[in-house]
């Protein structure tokens, strides 16, 4: 049994437990959403089409949207049996929404996508396949997507390049696109690393610090069809300064036992 198997579940997570369904899926797709009413229906239906024939579940976590995101998702459940919808009572941020979905997941293999539809569900099978391949090295816990062709404004691309450059130089994680939400990882490994707000942007560095192996994979990126991003370059900049200092502190304070043996 791993440490993550015995993690206490906060009271707020109790409502996020499975609905008594039988059997475990091959993998769980977790999608955090906030005010994405015009995108979630098409995205959920596309995920179901792309993964048809596979044993999967998709968990949309609504981070207390102020539009009808939750209602639109709920209306899909009758025709998409793989869909589960979890709602935060209060807005808690993207990292908390991802964690809520991971805690609720019934598989130890998790794949994530952003809820705006810019990540391509076609990439899910490749991400999961790379993680689960027969010759994967021991300790491989994360396949991080890398958006080779960003379909965002030049201003957003500039902000992303700058953030990734600073992060790589300070954290030495050798990851080109840490902020890409298209990724696949082990549930137990994710629950073993420290949680904090905005941690989803530093997942590779946190995994590496905990002793896990991380690989990258090129993924597609699409233009946003509806709505607007919940983030801005300047908004992320202020958070990033504090977050980077925190991640660097966590890495310095980590003490590895060099393996664990039961005697």
C-alpha cells in the first residue's frame, strides 16, 4: 500500500466520491471548468467519441461557475454514461479542481485537459499509451504535453514563452511547456506531492523533486471557440513570482529516504 492510499480525505472531498459504479476504468479523464458554458457540451461529446471502445470515465469538475456550465454538463449525463460531474461549492481555482477530480477518480491513471476545448482529445490515447507502455522505465509517473504550435494571441504566446524560460532556468526541470494541461500521470504519484494553489503549472518539477520520472510528448493545440481565458499575463506574473519561490523552497527542503523497505 502506498502513502497516497491512506491519505485522509478532507470533508469537502467526501461529496466527490464515486457513485457506486462497478469495475475500474482503464483511465480517468479529469477536466476542470469555470464559466465555460459554451464549450463544455462539445468537449464532453468529443471526448466520448474519441475514446469510444475504451474503458474510461470523464470527470468534469465545475469550480463554482457563475454561468450555466454545471446545468449544461448535468443535462449530458443521460446520454453520456461515462460522464461524472462534480461541483465546488466555492471557487477554489484550477489546481484544486484538478485535485478534486483526481481524488474522485476510480483509476490510477489520470489524463487531464483544459475545459476551454483548446486541448485536443485526440491526444489522450497517445499520452496514456506512453505512460503505460510495456518498456516504460521504473518510476515513470508523468507524461507532460508540449504544445508545439500555440493557437493563442501573440501576447499570450509571449507570456507563456517568458514564463517557461524563467521556470526552466530556476527549477531545472528540462520541460518545455509545463503549463500545458494535456498530460497523463499516476494518481498515487500526484497525491504524494504537496498541494498548493497553482501547483498544476509546476507538476513536472514537483514530480521530479519527489523522485519520479517525467517525459514530454508533443500535443495539438486549438484556437478557443467561445468565451475568453480566465487568466491574463499580468495576473499570472504576480502569482508566478510567489509560486516559483515556494517550489524552490520545497525542493531545497526535501529529504529522500533512498527507498523504503518493510522489515
